[in-house]
């Protein structure tokens, strides 16, 4: 690896470390909200959003370590963790996507490729 390659890796390494630190912070926040749950009605919901955020940040860190940009669903989950309304909209979108996938017919028996095609 030459010096140009190592410099290019630095932003991804920094982003990965930052995403991991954010995930750890979100997990701590979730635990705090769990502890105050009996005194604060919205604490359980907030803790769930914190955990969703932490999981998405960990997935983002994995992408950064692989020198990739996090996929759209990870970016959407991070954005959705910001408020109850966004989290609810994200959960609804995920549910709808799962229903669509379940409604699609599965792959039938495997067919040989058509003559002349080599996919």
C-alpha cells in the first residue's frame, strides 16, 4: 500500500470509529431510558429508538470498514431514529416492504438458460 492509498483509507477509518462511538453512546442512552421508564412514560419508546440508532450506526461502521458508503436502509434507519414520528414511518415502510416480499411468488423450479444466453 503506498502513501496515497493509506491516506484514502483514513476517512473511512475515521468514519467507522465515529459510527462505533455513536453506537456505544446510543446504547448507554437506551439503558438510561430503561432505568427511568417507570417515571417517564415515553422512555421505553425512546430506548427503542436509541437501540435502532445504535444498530444502524454499527452497520454503517461495517460498511465504512469495507470502504463502502452505508446502504440506503441504514441511512434511513439513522434518520428515522431521530423522532417518534420518523421511527413510526420507518417501521411502517419496513412492514410494507416485508408484506410485498411475502406476496411475491417464490422462485419456481430452476429453468436452464434460454438458448444463446449465458447470464
